[in-house]
C-alpha cells in the first residue's frame, strides 16, 4: 500500500499490524519472513533433560515402546516429579527422536500392474455388518477376488476359510470373468491350512487347482498383508458399500439367503460399472478357460465310533447308531458333507464352520438313549438334544417338578418327537406350557393320540376344551413360569 502512495498509518491498518511494527519493516526494507530469526534457546527448563539418556537407551533397545509406557515408568521411578499434564511433552520429544534418530521405517514399494497379469484373493468376515436371515444372525464370510490392473472384483458367500471355499470362489470368479490371469496371489492361507490335518495334502490339492487353470500361484510373505494390498483395500471399500446400502435399505434382515446373495451381487455389479473401460482392455490379455471346472470335493474314509459319531476336519458329526463300528465314506463339500455306506448316501449334513465343533442329531441316538436315561444328565453333547426353546423349557419344568424322573420323562417326549414329528410335539408342548398344565410324557402322548385324527383332517382341535392347537410366537417371558410356584391343583 505504501508503494501506491498510501500513508504508513493506512497501510498498517490494511495489513492488520501495529504502526510501529509497520515502520520497522519499512525502514529495514525486508519482508517479515526475512527478518524472523530461528530460536535456538529454550523458554523453560526441559524436565526430561536429566532422564533423557535413559529414555534414549530404552527406545534404542525396544523400538516398539510407547511414550505412555515410558511416562508411567517415570512416574513410578520418580514419585511426584512428573504430572499427567507433562505426558504430551514426552510424546512430542519421542516423536521427534524417532523422526531424526530412530530406526528406519518400512518403505512401501508401489508396484506396476499389467493387464491380465495378476489377480488376488482373500477371505473377509462379514459378521460386523449385522445381517440376519429371517431375523437370525447370519455368520458368514465372503471370498473376494480382484484383478489388480482394472480392480474388477467378484465375491462369493462362504462359511469358513477352507480349500473347498477357496476353490469354489476362485472358479466362480474365473468363469464369471471369462478368462484366466497368468498369476494369482493369496496370503499365507494359514486358516485354510489349519482346517486340514495334513499340510502336504493341502499343498498338493491347491497346486492341482492352479495347474488345472495354468496359473502360477504365489503367496505373500509372513506378516505382510500389504503385499496383497489390492484385495485388502477392496475388502474395506466393499464392506463399506454393503453397509451404506443396508442403511439405505432401512433394515438388515433378508427373507432368504438367495435374496441376500442377489443384494450382494447387485452391489458388486454397481462397483464394477466404474471400471468397465479398463476391464474391457484387461479382458483382451486374459488366457482362455479350460474346458471344465475341477472338482475339489475332498474324500475321507472314517470309522463310526461307539458314540455314533464320526470326526471330519476336527469336527464331530453324529450318524445313525446302526452304523456304529462301520467304515463310511465322507465327501466334504464347501457347505455340506455327504456320508455314504456301501455306495449309498445315508446322510447329507451341513458342514460345520467357525467355532462350532460338533453337530449331534437326536434322531440318530434317541432309540439307545431312552434305554439308558441315566446317560442323559452328563452327556457331553446334551445341549444338542433340545431341538427348540419349547423342549428346553419342558426339560427345565420337569427338572423342577420331578427331579428324580425328569431325564426319563424328557427322553420319552424326545422319542415321541423323533418317531411322530417334531412339529407336532412342539405344538403340544406349547399348549401344555401355555395353559400351565402339569407337564409329563404321558400327558404329551395323550394329547398326541387324541389330536391325531383331527390333525390329519385339518381340524387340529384338542379334546376337552375344544381349543385350536397353534404354535404361538416365541416369548422369552415364558421362562418366568420357572420362577413361580406351581399351584396345588396341578397335581403337586
């Protein structure tokens, strides 16, 4: 402003500074940045000067030590000298030491990608999104496949990190893609390997999968997830997109698995639309698919133990007691296991995943258990023998009203469910508990006999009170009856 003929006072006011300050800059004929000198002196004493050599030694020997840990140590070693408000000062000093004198850091070496050269895959858990199927929490993962050049992606729903899930997801992605990349990269696949008792078996089967497609398989180094960075980043963005879509949808419940699968497929389709130009270019560089998919079903031969169970992939499954002592052939699929005896399928069971380690079906063992009711009380898999809440509630009521006979009474009810239909018995238990009647196996059998004719005719009426037998919505408040004394008129 001075150069435009304005007075010093006007120029200082326009610059927002005092007139004396403006006069100093005018007389020196220098800019403020040219006059400012670096300050090399302290305005206050350094409270860490005396102990800093020891702190430096700690940091040299233990690069991972945090400032808060060192500060807590100082407070214990020098009581009263260091107050909580001084922690920030120590954090700044340590941050400065690490930037000027500390160890070198890991450098990220960004790689060039070429079309059709590399694809990556990994599993990611989806439980944090709170998805439910018919109001039941749906615990699952997705197998995530990504082309590193175009970032085209595909996902498939699965339930555990197994070789079968990997093979199914990878092959579905490749056939959806319509071609094969030259290389495919995964992490160390430690979870999938741990699901097999034989590491060499896993390696051989995985190598067979890669050879079938002519793909060179490669893995990241241990503790180096950033080497699979494209798919790792896609995990975050994909799950965020799903979460946002669920918010727009207004709720997270789906009527069926197929409805949820279509929801996921639609999100992937939308995400891939923005990559269409690069994807068209990358497709030109893919190699052709083989003539057919490879069957990655694993086969095992196991013997049925005396407990009427088999052990498959470190998990326990029950089979019918008539098979005890026999060898059966088990075909392990991604989401199910098929049990065959003499070339005939005897059981098709859902494959266990996650932390669930056993599946015992009461239909398989109830005939033997009713002859040995004393085995029920401490049976290792007792929790598996309550098909639904009404059976659990029935057992609790029996335990309270007839503690000496509760096991036998309950097993008689369970046997009736196995032979005559679980849904029928559930309806009868619901009626008896709802009307606060004295529960007993004899009463359940009597209701079953009296309602059988009307049930098949569609009337579904119970004798006596002529009331419809209907399954009411599950109400946890029903458990309150356990806390209330039973009336004397109910046979006590």
